[in-house]
C-alpha cells in the first residue's frame, strides 16, 4: 500500500459481536461498485468475514488498514438513511451495528468460509506473455474464465 496517497476508503460494520466499525481501503477494481449498503468481504484477524459499508470517504490509510477482499453483489442492500438508522438503533440498544444490520436484512447473507480463487494481476500479466503451448496457460485461462471456482 502506497504511503501518503489519498485512497477511497469505507467504514464497515462486520457481522460479528464487536462494537466498533472498521476502516478498509477500497481496491481500484471495486471503486465503481462499492456504495453505502454494499455487502463486502473483509479480512478480520485470520479470517474473512461479511460486512456492510456504512460510509465512504477519501483518506490517507493508516498503518494496519487492509483492502476489501470482494464485493459479492452488484447492488447495495440498504441506503444512506437506513445506515444512520442502523447506527442509531445500535447506539440506543447498546449492540453492535453489524448485528443490527444483519438482523434487519434477509437471513443467509453471511459468508461462510470457503476457498475461492481469482486470477490476480500477476496471473493476467502471465497470460499476456505466455505462449500458447505453455503448460500453465490452460489452468490460468480456466481460473480467469471461472472466478471463484464455479
């Protein structure tokens, strides 16, 4: 992560019994689809958890901020006014805002641990330079054509 550069960031409520919200940087590839109410997958300790974006802002990321890993949906699950309502409810009832959001939305939106894969920038560059007979090419093409392992 480049130090000193203003980046698109998000304040995220994770769907865990923790009081605080957490700031994450938004990778360039997701900047156009992340909005308030978006469901996101974020690193949290040693695992990946579901979270919901409560606020978007520009900032110079602080030490320890991590990138959003994935945005599984093309649409938000709630809008700005609802975000403020969820935070008010969490404050009034002294409960984690992520759990308020999870309770307000349909069941089954939490992500359960599964292994998925996606072609990285390094893999895309390798596809550009590898010859058609390279033994790695079919695997890289399959990963590119089937993101997530589908």
